[in-house]
C-alpha cells in the first residue's frame, strides 16, 4: 500500500476525535474537482513513505491521538489495506476509512473483521451520471453494493456529495437522497476552489445558499441526519 503522506494532527477529520491522516496514492476515478492531484495522477506521486515510519509515529503518539483516518486517493485499491488497518487497530486507535465505494469486497472484509470504526463514502452522482462526473468508467453495481452494505452494517458512517456545478444540478442531489433513503447521515459539501486534477475547476462554483437551503428541506425527510459543510 503506497502512502503519499501523513498528516500528523487533525481536529476535524474524525468526528469528535483527534486524528492523524494517512493519504494513500492512486485512484480509479479522475474527478476533475479532486483537490489531491498528487495522489491521483501517477506522474505527481512522491516517493511513498515506509510503513515502518508510519507505524513508529503512531506508536509514539498513541497517548495523544484517538484515531487514524485512511484516505486517498482511493485506499481500497490496495489489497494490503485490511491488514494495514488491523495493525493500527491493534495499537488501540479508532480507524476511519474514506472511500469512493468501488470495492465492496474489501469494505465487507473490513466491516466483518471490525477493522474500521467509521466509514465516509463519497456518492459522486446519481448512478446514470457517475462516469461523466468522475471522468472514468465506473462499476455502478459495486458502488450501490457498498452503499447498501454500509447502511446494513453496525459501523458508524456518513455518505457525502460535493456540490459542484456544472457537473451536478440540484435534481441530481435529490436522486442521490432517494438512493440512500433511510441513511443515518448524509453530508452535502460545498465545493471550494483550490488546486484540482483538472485545473479548469478553479472557476467552478458550488450551489447558491438558496439552492442548498431548498435541498435541505427536500432531503431532510429522506435521511436520519442531513449535514451541510
Ligand atoms: S475526489 Fe475523485 S479522483 Fe480524487 S481521490 Fe476522491 S475519488 Fe479519487
């Protein structure tokens, strides 16, 4: 499993916990608005960090940190992920996984072995628009299987969608809400321009406050908790 970098401290990436963040290299999507091109475009990959260095850091900080977030890139592209997460769990950490949901096999393995405590799954688009939004061919059945598996699991989770125009329109978000009807938590994230896989996204916009407020009213009845970020 190739680790691009390690963020040593975060107060915002694991709900209510102090965490470190491990960023894996490689992704099977090419979302133009992605703000981690150095983890997605192989031409920009840095020399991967040694796992031993990451584990040594986590051993040393176990009295100061509660949790470890594994994000990317797409962490489930790495077959070693479950064993890697299990090692971190054995140190006493909570583990959160950020995923695009394309690998329900690894997800299922980690859920049943309890090597994850929190899952954040991106839902990029309604199924019929997936390939267009992520700029790659997508196995939609795998994405839906992950969604259903997460909803049926005892693990804490959130689904989240980045509100980015012109890729998505408000009706797309309603369709996603219907797809995850009954979900424990759905997060709508405002798109914020920064560096992107597709540099043209620097001029893209998120939805207006009025549109987000309208979406809130329409989606709240579909899920247990709706969060706007
Ligand atoms: S935003 Fe898209 S391209 Fe970037 S890491 Fe996530 S799934 Fe991959």
